[in-house]
C-alpha cells in the first residue's frame, strides 16, 4: 500500500507506506476521531510489548489494548503488522556511535559494541535479521557509521560494505545464538545424557564439563573473541592486498543428493573407524608403557638386590681381613 506524499514532497518516490513513514514523506490521516494516536506512539508501544514478551507477543489486538483504543483505529497509521515490524526495526535500530577511536580497529570495535547494545536493549531485533540492502534511515545510518570507522582502510567501498554485512550478521547471529529464552530447562539438564560419546565424540566431553552453562561474563568474552578474530581476518586481508579466490555457491539440491549423502556417511564411518583405531592404539601404548615400567621396576629391584648382596659380601671380606 502507498500513500499520496505530503505537501512539499511532490517529487518524492512512490514508496510503500511503512518506508514512507520512516523517511517522513507519508501522508497522515486527516479525518476520523480525535487524533489521540500517532505513528510514533504506536511504534513505541509495540516495542515495549516486544521488549517485555518477545516479537510473538506483538499483535494489532494486544497493541490496541495497550493503547486503550479500538484495533481498527491503528490501521489509520499503519497498514498492518508487516508495516509495524519494519517501523519497529528501524526505530529500535537508532544507534549513535561517538567514533572516538584512533585506529580503524578501535573505531570498528566501538561501532560493533554500540550496534550490539541495541540488540541487548531489544533482543527481538535478532529475529529480524539485517537485509542485504538496508532501506530505512536508521539502518542506513548504521552503515554510514561503519564506513566512517573504515574510512582510513585502503580498500574500495564495494569491499567495505560486505565487511560491514559480515559484522552485522555476526552481531545479530551471536545475539540470537547466545539467547536461551526458547530453551527448555529440562532439555538443557538432559543434554549431558543425550549427547553421548558414540554420537558426538568431540562435543560430549565438553557438554559434561558444562560448556553450555555460560554466564554473562562468558558471553561477553565470547563475543569479544569472535569480533577480534574477524578483525584479524580483515587486517590480514588488507595487508595481503590480493583478490580473493572465487567461491561458487552450491545448488540447494546438493543437500539431498543421494551420492553426496552416501559419501558423507562413508566419511563419518571412516572417522568413527579411525577414532576406534586411535583408541586401540592409545590403549596399546598405555598397556605397553605399563608393561615396560613393570619390567624396568623389576630390573631396578634386581639390581638393587645384587648391589646389596655385593655390598654385604664386600663388608664380610673386609671384616675377615681385619682379623
């Protein structure tokens, strides 16, 4: 749905309603009951609902109840939930980055931390991942701030934008992956039993050691570690100053291809067989070491006995000589 532009915006592109609202060029309703509502108030109330109970809690009915109005009155300001979500996404994405760092790493780290703060304040943002082409003012402002952080990096803008997409994807994904809101506590407690050594030989010991029992401190250090490694990669790429090897996308059907699936099973079986052989080898080494240590201990004990006998014999001979 589109609207006629406000006066003074005759040359404005014909935008979808929600986008026109974010850019401030949408015509507002002039008829109807007293204007006790506004788009800003509706979006603010929707964000409050999502912050409290998640994105699934946001519905036009619940929103109307929160605002104390009839549901139909909301549609004079937003055309539906899709419009509302876009407006919420843009409003919650308002980020001001001071840009005080002296190096691109410092500036980009500050940028990433400020962007992540918006996800901490509004966890549901991770349910609306950033698109390839940001189309609202606040999402574009995030890209602008990121480009400012990378301004001194000797790379073309066409390469800086994918870098920022990578980081935005990491921030959103880490925020989503570090949330346990949807995890059943009983399932979590059962994981050490469900994740067996036979099925997950590498993961099982870590699960028993409590790898998934993270704290806020663990989360912060984990995010910082990943961010630093991404920066290391960016830094190495800048220093290398070479074209990347082309990476062709695989056709989606490859996931269900019979030969590929059979090959994957063979590889997994080979890994399982290798792990079994390695376990046997380790057991053989342990038994050999134990056997050899026993032989060495026996030899040492025999040597000590021989030495004791020799010493006793020498002492007797010396005593006899004195007589």
